[in-house]
C-alpha cells in the first residue's frame, strides 16, 4: 500500500530515498483494518500507539452523556490520528472510523529510533503537528462565525484540497463517503439544515453530489462563497 503520509510530507520536506523508506517502514510493521463506525481509539482510553490513516476516512469526536456527538475533525489518508500520543495521556476524545479504514499502529520507540536515524523525520512530525493545530483553529472559526452555507462550502473546499494533496482527487471530483448526520455533527447543525444547504449549493451550480462522490463545478466560486483562504493548509 502506498504511504499517503510520504506524499503529503514531500510537499514540505526534501526527503532522501532513505527517509521515504524509513517512513514506509513505520507504516508497514503493524497494520490493521477497522470496520466502519468502530472506534480506532476510544474516549478515555490510554493509547500506546500513534495511528496513521493509510486508507479510508475517520474522525475525532466527542460523545456527550445524552448521546449527542460532536465531530471535531475529519481524518483522511496520510493523517496521523494522534501525533502527540508519545507523551502518554488519557484520551479526552475518541477516534472513530467513518468508513472501512486501514491504519498503521506505530509505537513511540519506533518513532524515536526512526527520528534518531533519519533527522528529516522529526521535521515531518513537527509539520504534522503544525497542520493539525491549524486545521483545528479553522474549524473553530467556522463553527463560531461562518454562516450555515459558508461552513459547508468551506468544508468541501478543504476536503478537496486535502485529498488532492495526496493524489486522491479525480479532476474536480473527490470521494464523499460521509453521511448528512456526519456533516451535521461536524458543522454544529441538524441533518435537515445540512440537506437544505446542500440544495442551495447545488442550485447555485457550485457542486454536484451523487453516489458518494462530490464534484465541484466552480472551485473559485465555492471559495468565494465560503470566504475560503487556503493559507492554513500550508499547501505551498
């Protein structure tokens, strides 16, 4: 399986063949499948491994005692679910599979040995922490201040650019396996509101959503509609 984390990091770090081999090695030692709607790491767990998404979609989420769920980020191929787990802390959130997911489970001592042998890998891990923090800031800004249609349009722009970065966009089309309830939990809205917003974006000729595939007809228009500034994604 191609390591999407390598594809992502090569946009930022000049990796020697030995660096790429080391990252591939980390991702191949302990690989496991996770079924849709199952937790990769549970809320309140004390995990030992860092998990790398190799295939499929997952999310970070908080579950409230009354059953409500808040999705606080979407995790795509190439994302480290829990880059800070090497410091061993009880989880204040869960990491759950939205689709069938393949994850690499990487132990802290494996990461430490790889970083000591290949210093470029430390920069890769630092950049992943930076990008994770930037994504969280943008999600907070969206839920806090963007309108309903801006939130959904902004999320579609983000997902398109993140998937394109690791070679998972087909022209202007990307997979969209999440459900309307998932989108509602991610954007702080109801499923009914998400349905209305999707109709508005379709009606404006900006997107089409068919068969779990999202086609963006006018990316510039979608960015303008959502006040999207891609700087936080550090694509350059």
